[in-house]
C-alpha cells in the first residue's frame, strides 16, 4: 500500500470511524464469499 493511501485511510479512521467500519465489514464479507465459492 502506498504511503499516501495508508495515511489517507488512517485519517479516515480517526474522523469517520463508522464509515470505515462499514467499509471493512463489506470487504471482509466479500472475501468470505469468494472463499466460500472456491470451496463449493
């Protein structure tokens, strides 16, 4: 991850925690769906 992107994500985490939690939850869900699809 680039330094600028990493700093941007950390700033968002500080100021918009709820949005970051939703984004993270969606991303984790997507990865779980992809893993489940591979196992089927």
